[in-house]
C-alpha cells in the first residue's frame, strides 16, 4: 500500500464513516479505518484497507492510529439526542474526544484534518442560515451543545497546534445504502413507513444523501480553506407530513395514514408520557418535550452557496434522497 497520502477515517464502521472509506478507496487513496470494536469486520469485507482499533476518548490509541497519516477525517462521535445521563454519555465524550483527536493528530504529524461537525452547530435565529452566522445559542440539548463546543474547540486547538483544519456540517444523512445499526435518521424514515408517526409535530428535517456528504468530506480535504466551515445539506427541509406523503405514493399497499394536526399542548403531553416510559425502559423515546420545544416549527433551510462555490458540492434533491432511502429500507424488511 502506498501510504504517501494515507487517510485515517474514524468511526469507519458507521453510516458516514463506511461510505467515506469506500469513496476514498475508489479514488485511489490509501485508507486506514479506525473502529472502537475491531472484532466487527463485516463493514470492511472486500475492502483493501487497514483496520485498526482506536477510541476518541483514548488519546494514546489515537496517536498510534494517526502515525504516518496525511489527512485525518474525524468522523467518529456520539450521535444521539437522548440518554439517561446526556452530559456524561454525549457531551463529555464528544468534547473530550475532540480534544484528544486534535492533540493526537498534532503529535503524529498529520497535515490536514476534516472535522465532521453538524448543522446542530449553526445559528438558526438569523436567516438565511449560513456558516457565517456563528454558533447555535440554544443550549437546551447536550448533543447540540457538544457539536457547538466541540467544533469551536477543534478550531482553537488546530490554530494553537499549527495544523490545518476544515469543518463540515452535515444534516440528516440517509440514502440508498446503510450499514447497521441504522442511524437515527433512518429510524425516522422507518417509523414513517410503518405508520408510527400519527400526529403532525411540525418538525422539519433536512434530508441529505450520505454519499453526497462523503463526497463533501473529500472535497473539503481537497479544496476546503483552512479554518473554514462548510454546510453539507440541501437548501430546503421537508416536514414529516410531506415525507409521509412520499411514503404513501411509493407504497400505496401499506395504507399509511397522514399524521393528524393536534394542538401543541397535546404534543407536549404525549412527549412527556414517552419520556416517562423511557426512564423506566432505558430505551430512547420517539419524541421528547425538548424535541417539541426546540424543533417544532423550526425550518432547517440553508444557504449552501459557499460549499457549492468553493468545494463543488452538488447534492441530490431531497425527494430523490427520501425515495431511495425508503426503497432501501423496504428491501431490508423483505429479507
């Protein structure tokens, strides 16, 4: 293996990570894939890449994994909006992990980092929503807090340690291929297809093809400017109702019902009941009070002209992305 342009991808058995590994290999770039559990080899079958064990919360393992690496794609992170102990399970892992990853990259002599942040780290108060609006001032969600504080820390450390860093901010990633366990975004599509979204929450989601995000990560490494952030999303978001309409059109035999409109007070009550059950079961609720408070009525529409202009980012339209994801899930369910 020619390691001159060796790339390390963390979280390489995850949804974005595995698609990124495959894309880089197709482009002839040698890849080292890092995972927390090295015994899970299924996502790498048939792939000509080195697989190593590393954990973002273990700095020594990151330093080892980054030896000889030119470009570091920092993909791995905790992605969940609910946990029994959200600060410990989500915030602390993502922020401390960011510190360790950037410091380890500097110690190992890495030339460039593509840091995968999130649209959670954008300021939704100002419109149009662009990279230049700053960070999200809403501090009610620990995942959102971790992405805002983690990205700021990444830029600060990279500047201090004299290492080039570009941040990419993807939205809800789905598409025609996934690697289990399915991501939270796929779980939403699955619930819609099974008719388990009975009420209209007025939550809008910005759907993006995971392969487009993988391409955007690669383009950020090739063309992205040091210290800059790039939104990897579509311009327009889609309501859960409109997403359900697509499912009804694709699968008329399923007789999926459109979600009913209910007063917001009812949504809060339903969410509170779901959270009470989750505290006993330990399983994430479908809906939380925080989800309604933060996201109901919030438009996730973005100005992606910077990524289009500087990177050449050109994502599939949201409807096509949703259709392909639904057809993929339907095939999975037939197996």
